[in-house]
C-alpha cells in the first residue's frame, strides 16, 4: 500500500481585497508564447481514461460529472475538464517554458493563466511551497472578479527539470461545493 497523496489545502476565499500589501504583477509580465516550442516526445498518454487526467508523469482522478473541454493552448500534453454540475475546471499539462525553479514557474504560469482569462488584476494572491504526494511543488492561488462572480484561480507547478507539470484549477470562490470538489481532486494527485 502506498502513502496517501497530499497537497496543501486551498486557503479560504473571500471577496475582501488583499490586505498583505499590493498584489504584485509578475515582472516582467509573462506572455503567452507566440510560437509553440519545438515538438518533443514527453510520453503523453492518450486521452482514453475518462476518470483521470495524466501528462505521463502525474495523474489525478476525477469524480463523476466531469466532461473534457478545450485545453489551454500554452501547455503541452494538456487535458482540461469542467464540472457538469458546478463552476469548476481542472487542467493538467506540461510547462512549455524553461524553469529556473518551481516558484518562478508557478508564478509565470499563473500570470499567463490570468492573461488567458483576460483578468487584468487579481483581487488576492498567495504563493507558497507545497508537497504533492511525494513531489515538491509550488502553488499560486488567488481570487478574481469575472463578470458578476468571484472565482478562485490556482496554479501548481510540480516536479523538477526544465518542464515541470502544471495543474490549473478554477472554481467559484464563494461556492463551497466547487471548492470542495477541486480540493478532493488535488488530493488524488500521484505519480503516473
């Protein structure tokens, strides 16, 4: 029997503005890569298991009621799913840009995810190291205003080397059911 995977719990989300000083935009502000990186065989598995997402290195298990949706174009080996019953999405892929360290990778990917969602400025932002199963990781999470609702965006970079695994989640920040589903999914992360 293997040890249960663990990931840092998501912090509680509120509509209150960030009080720990101003939210700092990444410098330089990351941009979505203009051209895809050179093709590489990263051992990406085929998208055949509807109950799991995998990039060939990391796998996570999905509860029932999730459907595959368009993936984020700036990740490689990527698969995205959305809940059919709540405002929640999960994307798993491989970082296409070089990584100096997991913190820099997570913060750059979070900035790109904000750009991808057309969010000019988040309301809150937290950046912290995490342990995911038996792997080192870095998590950046925060809240953002999207139309008439408040959403929570989380990016986790896992692994080592030039192309770590990236997990991107979003959930209704004031929807405890959506946030609980994301937490349950993150608790299933394991090596592929």
